[in-house]
C-alpha cells in the first residue's frame, strides 16, 4: 500500500496544486457546495481581512502519494469585541472537514496532529461535512479521540432539479400575485458568465452603498465576486422599471455545477413596498433550473417562529424565504473544544 504522506497548506507556493487537489477530494467526498470552493474562499478571506477578524488561514490537505485523502478549510479568527479565538470559516460559517473512505491510517494520524495543533491556538474548532457524508472510519477516529458536540442548522433549499411548474405549486399562495406583478412591472437583467457586464455589476455595488448608507465592504470583495461570475461560480440579477441605473433590487448567488447559494439580496424601500423581492428570487430559481443546478439554497440557518433571542429582522428574512417552498435539510455543525 502507498504510504507517502504529505501535508499541503496554502502558505506554500503551490496554490494551484492545492486547489486542484481540493477539487479532487471534493469530488470523492461529494462536496458540491458553492461555499466550500476556491471562489467563495477568496471572497470570505478578503471579507474577514477587511473587518479585521482574520488572524491566519489554517486550511490544509493531506495527500498520500498523489491522492488527496483529507482536507480542511479553516480560518483562525478572533471576535472584534473580546478577541475570542476560534477555528471556523469566519462570519458564522463553519469550516469544512473532508475525509475519503479509503483514508490511510498514517493520514488519520497526521489529521489528528493537525487538529491538536489547531486547538493549541484556539478554544474550539467548528466544522461541518458534506450533506451526504457517510461518516467513515476516519471521521469515527476523530470523534473517538476528541471531545465534541453537535448541533443541527436547518437550511432552506429549493430542489431545482424539478421543473418550474412543480416548484410554482409549492410557493406560498400569497406570493404568487406579487411575483406576477413584479415580473410584469419590472425589467430584469442577468449577469453571468455568458452575460458579463462590469458596468451593470457596479450598479449592485452602488445600490449596496445607497441602502447601507455607508461603505461596509472593501472594493476587493466586489472584484472577487465579479471574478466568480467570470469563472461561472456566481451569477446576479438586477431589476428596474424604466431606468436601469435606478435599480429596485439585486441578488447575488454563488454557484457550483450542482448547488447555488443566496449570498446577497438588496431591496430598496420602493421594492419592499411593492414586494418586488419575490419576483427577483423567483427569477433566480428559474435560472438554476435552466442551468441544471440541483439545489438552490436560500437560507443557511432557518429561524423558526418559536426561537427566542433572535433578531426580528433575521426572523422576518427567514419567514420571507420560507415562502418559496422547497425542503428543510439538516446541516450538522460539529464543535471540538480544547
């Protein structure tokens, strides 16, 4: 049996090789997420850098010969208010841990050393696994050797492998009239790999500033989002009535071949009063159907009405997204404490 174990990190001058190997083990472990891939990684890293929460990238891959057997996507981050340190993916995102089914025992040993090293620099490691993870002996070994806890975040996902008619029947009845009204009264433009337009994308950035009232993100983060679109790892819609420079709303989604993730939604007060947000989200769902994307994730942490200590704005956003039907899927969030 091959036993030539090597640890790769993004600190080395092998970034292209690292991402090639990450793509390889993602396919082996059925990681189809639009979040846990290179393009969102670069955006998330810039986001954490710009808000001064990123201390160090701790991502790694363990290879055996030329085969990737384990991988972790992790940042060491700190809380701005109390300097609390944790290993995660920053801004409420768990890290990702991938372990192949035929992982070598020496690779597992090196992975345990990596986890111990990560814990030496933080109070805990927060991670998730692919949706269809079978928790092989590699995961079992980790769970047996490190004290951990787990919680479930429920995600709202639209099964865009189904046809438009089926999904339309699943939409909340009160949404259908506003969707039709929004489609009739507005114009929509798609910005994707096949319809690249930097000037129109810049309109989204301007809308973000207009709604926020201040600059909350670095220019580089916007550049990275447009780069994701060029690489077919993202798409955006904008809506307007007559003047395309006067937007009503905009949405931005990250995507992989099989998964789309709702990243940003921007709605003017005029759009909110007229419920125009319903129609632009529906346009994005139809786009996913047409591109052969298997699922469209609208909400990565559903807030149920009975939950306490949840900001009302976040509760309202979850309720709005729930009106598009779809499925509730469990995402297990693991925490290994020092």
